[in-house]
C-alpha cells in the first residue's frame, strides 16, 4: 500500500512540473532571439502586444517608445554586468534589486495610463504567465484562490 501511495504521489508531482508541449513550441529559442537586432526584437514585441491587447495606433506609438527605452536599459545593464565580472556585495545586490523593483513600479504605472482597464488586466495576466509560468501549473490557481479569499 505504501508503495502505491508513493507511486501516485510521484506521478502527480511529475505531472505538475511537466511543461505543456504546445506552449514550449510557441516560445522562440533564446539563441534565435539573440540573433535579432534590438530593433527587430522591439518590433516583434510591439506586434505581439498589439495582437494580444488589441492596441490602437496611439497606444502602439506610446508602447513603441516604452519598449525602446526598456530595451536600451536592458542592453546597458547587460554590458555593465559583462564589464564587471566581480560578484556584487550584499549592498550592491540590494541596490540593484531595489532599482529593478522601482522600475517595475514605474512601468506598471505607465501601463495603467496607456492601457484601458481591460487591456491592463490582460497585460498583467500575460506578465504573470511569462514570469511565473515555469514554477508549476498550480501558481495561477493559487493566486485565483487568494484573490477570492
């Protein structure tokens, strides 16, 4: 009986961490994305957001500017990390994470002003799936349960 319970728990645990094959096929490989220029990546991101959020022309213009700014910041941070190969101190790590969270707050506020409430909810859901999708299939269920409580 113990072996049966362990086998069932193992099967359930493994299925919870299994990735959806269709979702994996949709995601481009990181190496493929790095072959693109920053402008090409920005354009693809804008088109994907336009399709997913049904952006109008004004929203597309504003999003293009925001995507360009974020891309430039990301490239500068990547170059700075490559230049400084030392492991950051605890204070430096705190400062980096603090700055990153400040930028995320600013981005969220910008998105609230650009997008309609429905579009903002979709964007938030997309962002959550993108950042937390690899943690397991029950994350969304947990968040939904917490919101209801």
